[in-house]
């Protein structure tokens, strides 16, 4: 079901974000698990996953859809997985650190588990093949609404340069119920190449 949107002013965006966060948090554990498996099936069919070796993912929080089944498949296939870490020196940006099965994680200031910041396991963002990007809401044009902190937009701002580098491919992931008719697009927003849910794949560009 597509959520109808109010006016796209800033207060309205906050209302949309609040409504969509509540919608995903209201999903039962069974619904979350079923959605997670559906997401894994959809993502495993993508050429970006099949041929990609360096894949950035995330630890779910606040009702976000869980990519863990895909990570387990990726490890079995010999792919490398990276998780976002709050940048220790550049405020509002992310680093990506290697993630391994049974790895000990520590909670950041938002309460989200992340690997320890280690220069030896750091992956430059432009060398990633695929970035699984969590989101609060999305539309079929590839517009993504995040939590409002702008971490992904700042970290991957180079993708908006005229050079248009091939990598990484940005794949937004969400529950199908997070789809909306349309979202406003700011000039600094990083567009998703595709949006993948537990039900469908939306090719934005």
C-alpha cells in the first residue's frame, strides 16, 4: 500500500518521516523475518550483487528491514562485507569497516552497533561495488528519505559530480510499506540506482 503524502514543506517531511518510521516499527517479528528473507531473494538476483565483491551493508535499527540473510550468503560466496562507522574526525560522514561473522561490535552514540574503527580494515568508499542503503521512505524515481542526518548524502556526495563515477552502485532497501507516491528531491540528495524491497525491485536509473 502506498502512503499518501501531505504538502512537501519541511514540517510535512517531518510528518512523513514520523509516520513511515511508525509504520515499519509496527511490523511484528514474524513480518520482519518474512520481509528480511524476501529482501534477500530480491537482492540475490541483482547483477550488482552477483558480480560485486565489496558490499556495504548496515545493522538494522528502528524497524529497518534486516539484510542479514544476504550478508550470510555473501560470506559463503567469498564476498567482503563492510559496515558504516561514524567518522571520528569528519562530522556527519561515514567510514566503512570490514565486517566478519561473529565479529564483536560496539554501539555508537545513536545506539547502533558498529565495528571498531581500524585503519587496516577501512575501505575507501569509491572502491565499494555496492552500498545497501537503509531508508525511511522512497518513491519509484529513486528519491530516498533517510533519518534526516545526511550521513549518506555527505559521504557519497562525489556521486553527484559531473564525472558520474560508475561505483559504487547505491541500492536503497526498505519494506514495501515504506513506498510513497513522490518525495521532494534536494540538490544534495544522493539518488539511488535502484530501490529493493521484500516485494519488488524499482529501477530508478
